[in-house]
C-alpha cells in the first residue's frame, strides 16, 4: 500500500469508528464526533431538542411575565384600597375636628352641664388621638416590611377599628347635639 | 416582670401641650383628689404632710398603683401604641433568666429568633445577673444600628444573631404560629381598639381556612392590662347578651353591674393561657369568661389586680393616676391579691413553651 492508500483507509476507519460510537452528543465524540453526528442526523435532533428547550424557556418567561403583571395588579389594587382608606380617615379626621370645635364652643355657652361637656371633650380628644393613630398606621402600610399576610391582617384590623371609631363618633355627635339643646 | 424593649416615638406626646420647664407638682390638687375620690384615701392629717420630694413613694404607701406623671412623661393608656424603634421584642424575667417575647413581624421575628428564647449576651456582654431594666438599656439604640445577641432557643440550641433595630408597629392582636390554628396573642386592652382587632383577626383566620368552630386559644401571658371596659366588651363577644360580667364599685358609689350587650357572638370552645404577668384588665377578661363557664384557663396563677385606676389631668398638665374602683368578678369575689387559679396549672418551664401549652389545651378540650 502506498502512503496515500493508508491515509484514506485511516480516514474511512475513523469515520466508521465515529458512526459506531453510539454517542449522539457532538460535543463528546472526540475529534470526529461532530462529523459523525452530522452524518447520523443526531445534530438535527439536537437542534430540535434545543428549540424545544427554548420554547419551554419562552413559555416559562411568559408565565413569569403574567405572574408579574398579576402581582402588579394586586399591588395597585392594594394601593387603591389604601388610598381609599386614607381618604376615609382624612374625612373622619375633619368631621372629628368639627365636632371638637363644636364641643369647645359648647363649653363656653352659659347653662350647659359643665361636667357632661368636660366628659364629652375628653372622649372627643381620645377619638381624635385614635384617628391620628389610624392615619399613621395606614401610612406605615406603605413600604412596610410586613409579609403579605400580615399586611392583609393589619388592614383588616384597621378597617374594623375604623368602623368602631365611626360608631363612637356618631355617639359623641348625638351627645353633643343633646347637650346643645 | 416584663419590660418592653422599645423607645417610644413621642408623636402623640409632642402634640400635647406641656410646660417648657418642669414645674412643682400641684400638691393641693393632689390632696383634694385623693381625699374625695381615691378608693382608700390617706388620712387627712397624713395628706397634709405630702411634699414634692418623695411624692411617688408617698403615693405608693397608700395605693400601690398610684403614680404622678409630670406633663412631659405622660402618655394616655387609652391612645394605644404609636411605633417604636427596637428589636421588636419584650423582656420576660423569670428566676433570674431573661427571655424574649417576640412580636410577630418585628426585627427579632424576621431574624428568625423564636419566641421565649433565652437571652445570654448582648453585644458580647453577658446578661447573667442583670435585671430586665439593665438589659433593656443594653438593647436600646438608634434606628438602623445592629445589636448582636447570643441566645438559646426553647429547644436548647445556641443562636448568635445580629439584629437591625428598626421602627415597628405591632399588630393589635397577633396570630401565633402554627397559623392554621386559631391561637392569638393579646398584650394589652386598648379602649375601642382591641375588640375590633380581635373580631377582625378571628374573621381573617376563618377566611384563611381556620375551622370556625375549632377551639380558639388566646395567649394572655404578656397581657398586663389596659382599659377595663374594653376587657368587659371583649368578654361579651363570647357570652350571650345580658350575662353578668362583673361589678364595679367606687367609694360611696352604688355597685354597678356590667352585663354583655347584644352583637356578634362567637361560640367556639375557648381556652385562655395565663401566667404571673397576666394582670388587671386581662385578669378581668379571663376571670369573667372563666367564672361564667365559657373559657378554660391554662398556665400559672395570675398577678392578682382587680381594681381600676383613673388618670386625672391636673391644672399644670401633669397627671395623677390613682385607684378609684374595685372590680368584682361574676362570682362576687375580687382577684386582687389572690389572682386567678387556672383549671390546669403547668410548671414555670412549661409556661415558656407555647407548643406544650397548646397540647395541654387540646387534651383538656378532648376530655383527657
């Protein structure tokens, strides 16, 4: 055999050896592995596999985008609820301030029951303090480090407390009107 | 003994007018109030000897709960808590050891410190032999600064942790883990605030899947009191309308019965965990429910204070707190001096272990 024949035989043997390896991963086939993959169709399979993985990743990405959108929507609903709560508290603070003013003018009136007016003044002042506390608690909810569940719970507690304060306000308003008569 | 590891932000205080300079206490006003309104007034001749110096000691001699507050030191107990800067825990001193009562959502909780962990060191300094006050001052510091604690968890494992002190406002009623059970912690009874918070929390847990008829456990180990009427109103949430909750009597006043009003009622089995720090309004809440057969008490004997105090604002803005009424429980007795004795008493060590206490409650409710 001349030198050219030997080289050709070695190349053919090498190609056949590559085909027989059974390893379809072009990266692990040694020097001629890639070539063997090309010749067996495994490379196309690999491309398909990668495309499938890419599609999977795209699906996961769009799922994450959807979840992010949902979270942002939840956040903005929560913020809108908070804004509403803050507006309610502000309105109640104004109403209580007006009641406080009326109660003070009642104290200056002749012939009113001074002790009853003093008691009313104290209750109005307590109510004012509690409403201020509500306002600051609501402000604290923004950017609070509490977990979602605790935030929800705090908001629920504040809402119920506000209902109770509203009742107290209505009672004091009634008392004030009775004293004024 | 228990002490809050907090620095109050005096937002409310700042809004209150008070004199720029410290003034002498208005002694004449104090004499007049004590003489006419205190439950057990000092004899007039003794009152005449009242002086600015030693005023607190004088008051304590006749009324252990009496106290004089200069205007700048007073915060109304009915206003509730604003916010504080600290590690989000209170100190519980028991047999010379300091344990942490951890607030849900506070810095200590976020740092993974379990409730009732035993404190060993603060910033490298051992707390052995130190009282709660001294330890509290070691723990205090500016916002965003770090304090390093060495503790042992209730299971005995050692924990070395850095905590950033931060502003924190606790929940008015805290659900306590495990969250799927209705276990709630109440630390104080704030007028008009704690009852709606309790209602909101029970309803919140029900919405989150807690069994509506499942037992409700309220942990009162750290509840040292608050507003008397809030305690009655809260007891009324668990009893039919018209049920006797207790009686109140001031000096020379007629005995006043307090009964439950109508409104939303909860009918689930109820157990209250009490201990030596459970006092005043918390004892009245627990005592009313216990004596009406509505709640089971588990824990240790309570503090023993069934009297009510009032805060009188004096002409210079300072405040005199004094005992003005006795409160009797539905059975006709007072808890003052005696405390409430639980249905099932546990050891001091068991009192620190909530999981164990819950198992005791479960056994009792299961009839074991």
